[in-house]
């Protein structure tokens, strides 16, 4: 299997697994600082779960669907920024592991996308 396809598949699956975990966490009120599940939590859970499915489907044609990494990169970056902003405002506890995971995932996805694009041009 070419390295470009392996990197893309790794990016899709790591992001999808993270999305499934987040979708479940959205349904645990205590993790979200709530006492019960709220409507926005349910909507967010469904949205994140759906995106995980899309990422898994991208794995079937990794090169053709590499463009899905662009909105995924934007979302993961935005989530990391929001977590930092809310932790600075002391709304949530700062978590270095989650921040580093987000940064590492963005780097992996960006590298995968650009490496696959470069590989595709050289064909």
C-alpha cells in the first residue's frame, strides 16, 4: 500500500474514532457541565457521529476523498481554539493532553493531505 494512502487512511480513522468518542461524551451531561442532556448536546452528538461515518466512508476511496480532510482540519483546529479560550476564561479545566492530541491530529491530517496531493501530481 502506498504511503500516501496509508497516511490518509490513518487520518480518517483516527479522526473518526475521536469523533465517536466525542459523540458519546456529548450524551454524558456531567462531562458537559450539565445536570441533564440538553437539546444542543443531542444535536452536537448526532452531527459529530455523522461526520465520523463520513470519514469512514472516505477510507473506501482515500485519494478521491482526501478533500474531506480540509473541513475536518478546520473543525479540529476550531475545537482546540475554543477549548483554550474557555479554559483561559476558567469555564472548563485546561487539558494539555487534549490540546496536544488536537495539534497532532491536525498535523497528521495536513501532512496526509499535502503528501497525497504531491503524490497524485507526480503520477
